[in-house]
C-alpha cells in the first residue's frame, strides 16, 4: 500500500457545490487524518453524500479545492487507491457473491486468496455462492462493501454502510473498520445514527450544506456539557446557527 507524504488523507478548502439551483455545499473546509475513522454526521439532505462524491471525484464542484492522498480528487491514479461504497448497492445481480468480489479483485490486480477473506470479513461466507438477486438489501450492501475492501484501498469512503443491518452485524462491521484503521487505512463513514459517532476518532458535523463542527466525540461533549452525543449535536447546532441577538 502506498502512503501519503503527509499526515492528511483528505484536505478540503472552501468547497462550494450546486445541484441545480440548490447550494448543496457552502464554503466547506475540513481535513481528514490518515489512519483514522472519521464520522460524517448530520440529518438526511444536509450534504453528506455530495461531500463524499466530491472527495471521490464524481461530483462537479463550483469552486474550492479537494486534495486526496496528495492528489486532486478524481485523478486517475486514485481509482486504485480509493474505495467508495454508495447507499445503493453496486453489484451485478446475475453473479454470486464470490463472482462479484472476484471480479473487483481482478480489476484491482489482487490475488484470488483475498476474495474469501474479504467475504468473511463482511459476514457473507454462508452466502458466498448465492446470486446477488436473491439477497436482502442489507446483504447487497455488504457485497458492495466487500467489492471495495478487496481492492485494499488507502482511503475507504462509506455512505451510510450500516443502514438496515442488525445490531450485531453493525458492531462487527465497526470492529472491522477499526482493524483497517490500525493498518493505516483511512475510513470516512457517513451516518445519521448518532450512537455510531462514539466509534469514530473524529467527527464532521453537517447541517444544511455547511460544516458546523469538526471535533472528537470527547470535545463535542466537553463543549456542550451533554453526555448523549445526539443531545450534544443538537446543542452545538443551536449554538452555532443562532442569529445574534
């Protein structure tokens, strides 16, 4: 695995994105440290997916800069270094789980031995020979995750990967994300479930296209005086978006 020459996996400055007439991201600046798990949190429609698309290079931006692993976002070289899992499952419905993951392993030039281990890591070993069109929505999401993981990316961008999963599997996936971070992989994961925030090293808190805070879970609690992260997030939003009296 290549490593960035500095400590940052993602460096975003003054990013503005419009979707039609809607300003989806408004002057967003942030940094993501390599080897960390960073949670991107906020309500639906706040700009999380647009920001992730900007980082992986699939979003047209109006202004600002996005640097990923020392290169401009979307640079061809990053295709093998960045894994992206969207909310909609990106798999071939007429292939089995193993065939899907094997296909992506071949695209990334990864040895076949990694396929089984990756399928096991997302809890789908018992469904390895099942066609994708016979899987549940949650299982399809895990196949998409396996297809990204098998490429051994340096940066893994995950758009709400735990939606629809049972609590035990959610815990197992977060444990796997932590093991990836220990290996030096940077994990950027979006969620609207605040109880997942405690599993992150750093938090990016968004509302209405703006970044309202970048801080650790402990800092969020300290700044707001709240114990529950959901209450802390709400208090932070009220504090930073209130009009001056």
